[in-house]
């Protein structure tokens, strides 16, 4: 269901439900809302005893998400695209307030991931056709000859410049986690104890569902359905990065938007990587990094990023999981599983 009808339909459903329970307004209700933002369906689920207040909170969340889009979108007019355009023209430009924290985190995670998390590759991602345009093989080849990194972005006293003309910041590997975290913080401050903020399968979870753990599925990257499920109670962030979201086929090869910063080509070997962590930003970044080289260096990446719980699925349907995460999973498939202690 798309955003154009959601608030009105939700209001009708809530009013009918109140009539149906005949005056038990303080009873706890499961409230759901679907919003289309950042190119994905964002589902807000909360348990509330005040339906009018719940609808007000959902309206505020919608407004906040729309504001984030105007700040961070990678190719529509936004604070980020204007910042990138100034850098492309060789200017020294002030880092917009809306980007300060995200760029700081991006530079820190670039270093801690050993360069596997590299938001400087936005121009290359666009050349591959993932910013809404057609693929440009000549542009891809030119950028790959001078691959930019976050170290090519110099910042001094709040002023930024780039030493690499191919640098263009794309926050797609961190902005979703950052936005989910901000919405979760807003719900926490508003006194909502039990909720899920689900952005296309990447989620922040709090509390429980009427006293029972939330049951969450991990998507099968090869077919409809799930490869595993887990039950979560309390505060968690579960993020998955995969090659099946934004992808197309070229010459018999799957081209997807998760780029290996060493080669400048879409990553190979991994079909999906899932991370469970308290911090949604770290979970988002770690899932991206593990999608690039997780089957070869899972221990190193997990240690460098400070994560304990992860599951990686290879292109050949082999699974690799940390021991702590494997203990939490109810696996639904019979694929080979390697557990890392």
C-alpha cells in the first residue's frame, strides 16, 4: 500500500476498531503504517493504547522522513547533491549541517572497515545506472582508473574540498540506518515502548508484541520466503545488505549497487549479509562491508567494526554465521552452514 492512501485508510480502520471494542479505549492496539520513502516501503508498527496519539506520531514520522529525503538523497535535489556539485566544481564548500554527522560517521567507518565501506563511490554508482539513469560503460571505465576514497575528502574547520574529481558522496550504505535510528529515538522520547521501524527489511526493534517476542524473518536472496527466523525482545537493530534489491543483468553477470572499492565492480561471492547489533548505523554499515568481502574475511571485518552477530549467504547458497547469531536463528533451509566462533 502506497503513501497516497495510508493515513486516511489507517484512520478509518482505527475508528472502526474502537467501535468494535465498545468503549475499551485504554486497551493496547497494534497500529501499523506504511510510507514510501528513500525508494522503499517503510513500515511503522507500534503498540499503543491511544489511537489518536498514535496517528499524530505517525504523521510526524512521515514529515521527518520527507525532510531526510530533502537532505540526503543521492541524485534528486538535496543538501547532498548540492554539496557534491560544489566539490565537483573544485570549490571549497561548507559541510551542510544536515550532513555533518553522517559524513563524520562515514569517514570513521571507512577507516574502521579497512576501506570496504566507501561512500565516496557515488559517481561510479551513478555510472552503473543506479542513480535513476542508464549505465555508461565508458564513464565506469574512466572512474575505475582513479577510484576515489573517503580520504580524498579533506575537511578543515567545517570546510570541505576533494582532491579527486571522481569523488561523489553517496550515503546509501549508512543513511537508512541513521534515519531508522532517528525515528526510533523519536518514538523512545514519545514514550512508545513496543515498536518496529522497518525500512525495506532493515529494522529497529523495541520491546515486544503483547508480552511475546517479535518474530522476524531473514529474506531468502534467491526466492520468495525466508532462510531463517529469530525472536527478539528488547532493543535490537537487524540489517541486511543483498545483491537482489537494485540489480540488472549485463552480459550474463548480475550488476548490483554494492561496489567493491578495490575493483570498482559489483561485489562477488556474497548474496546477502545480515547483522544484528544494538546500533542501527553500525548494523547498516557492517552489513554493507560484509557484502563486499564477508565470505573471505568475516572475523576481521566483525572485529574491526565491533559486531558479534552476523549471517552471510554466498552466491552458491552456503551460509556462514557467528556462533552467537547461529544460536538465535531458526534456520528454514538445508544449505551448508559454517559457524565461526
